[in-house]
């Protein structure tokens, strides 16, 4: 009788197939899970991982969103190409970072924190920089790079603070007239004292810079750059009409011409008084004009007498001496400003380590790998066992058929 084999397998048979190779299935599943976990740890996760760090940037008058030199501050400068290049150059660990690709693919970003105020939205000074993990070999390298990016802003603030000048350009001062020189000195004095006043208003009079308080610096500047000295020089200049030595002879000639012209005017006015009929108020008006011209000629005589090389040289020396004192005060206030920015400019990070996002949890990956591995290995084992059983059944069927044929032949 011919035996027929029906292909197919039951769940119970599958379980028996797996059970016969249970330890091999478990071991293979564990190996698969380990490989699966390593794949996520070293390949998949790094490609999708993002590192981010939040920090607070503070420097004098940072709430104005301006640099020390008055130029506008933008938080987007944290991730500008220039900032990325500066950060890359700051540490040899960053040598392999492709900043061109990073910028092109938007793999670095910065966000600012805002609060609602009566005037709208205002930045708080808190910023977050995020970078894609595929550019970094480790978390430590990524967080070091983010810190370097934040440091570029600190360096920019300090650099711009160092560029602020309170001094008068020597060439400009030398080429200016005495009157303009005194105006420059007065403006310089005002700017120096105003700088100290701004620092005192923002911090306090007792704030120490280099072992000396701001109020002490201001007091020294007020004494050294006394307005009374400048005012005295201005009054002397008004009275004596000093000019530079190069202009002295020309000025004397000009004054003499004016003096002669005034004498002619006086003579003409006197003749007018003698020839005109008496009119109420006319004589007094002409007399007043004559008096003014006489006074002016007296002033001219005084100015001509003062316009000597010795007098001009002495006056020039006094003006230059005041210039030197103010220049020293300007250098001091600049040094104080630079030191103050050095002390008060900093970034404060919310966490020491970078925050990681975009990762698949390795424990979850391991469990998933174990389950997936068990399924795959079980399928392979069952497939092989099933093929063997089918082959064996076919061989048994073939043997039975041969035996039956042989029996029939004997009969």
C-alpha cells in the first residue's frame, strides 16, 4: 500500500524542534543581541545622536545686547563660520571636524531663551548650543567643542573692550588750533569721567579693580583732569588771542590792519557827529560805536604785545602738559575698563556634561536584539529541522514503496 506524506507542521512540532536545540538557540540569540547592541552603540546611535549644552553669557551691560564698542550683539554669532573656525583651531582634538559640512548641513545650532515683558520679548542671556554627534569621537570631545564655541563670544567681548580708546590722537591734537585743542581736552575729560560714572552706576563706587575702587579712580581723574585748568587756559586764549608760531606774523599783520581800519572808522564817525544836526539818540549811538572801536583797538594792542614767541611757546607747553595728563587718565580708564571686562565676562554652563538626545537606549536595544535574535535563530533551526523531517519522511515513503513492489514481484 502506498504511504502519502502531507507537508506541514504544528506549533507543538515547532516547539519540539526548538526544544531539541534550545541551548544552541539561546546562545546564538545572546550573540546576536550583543552584536545588535554594539551596532547601536557604535554605528546607529552616533549617527543620530545630538549633544547640547545650556549656558548663561554675562558681561558688563550685556542686557543692552551690544558689544563694548557699541556694535550689535547677536546670539547667532555663536555658530557662525568664524566662531566654528576659531573653536576648531583652539584644540588639536577638533582637527578632524569638518566645519564646512557642519554649516552646510545645519548640524550645529543655537537657540536663545526669551521672556515676555511689557515691551514684547526680551532675551534672558541663556543660550543652548547643539551639535550632531557624528562629528565627534566621544561625548567629552563634543562638550569641549561646545564650550570652545561659547568661549569665542567671551573672547569677542574682551577683544572689543580692549579696542575702546579714550585718548586723543596725537597727530590730530598737534594739527589743531589752540581753541580746538582746548575743546578736545574738555571732551576727553568729560568722556573719562562719564566712563567711571557708568561703571559706578552699574556696579558700585566701592567695586575694586586692580586693588583700587572705582570711586578712587574717578577722584584721581577729576583732580588730574581738572576743568578749572582747561577753563583758565581758555580764558587766557580769549584774552590774548594766541596762535601757532607759524601763524604769529600773519596774525600780527592782520591785527595792525584791523587797528588802522578802526582808527579810520573812529575819525569818520567823529566827523559825522560834527557835521550832523543834533538829533535825540543819534549822538549817543555813534558815540557808543566809537567807544566799541576804541576798546577793540586797546584789545588789539594787548594781543599784539602778547603775540611773542616766548608767550606762545609757554602757552603751548601748558596746553601740552594738560594733554599729557589727560592722556595718562585715558590710559588708566582704558586699563580699568579692560580689567573690568576681564573680571565680569564669563559663560556659566547649566551642566558640566553635554546632554545627549536622539539615542536608542542600549538596554532596550539589547532586549530587542535578544527577542529578534531568538526569532531569527528559531526560524533557522525550525527550517532546518523541518527540511530534515520532510526528507526523512520522503525517504521512508520511498523505502515502503520499494518494499511493496518487491513483495508484489515475489508473489
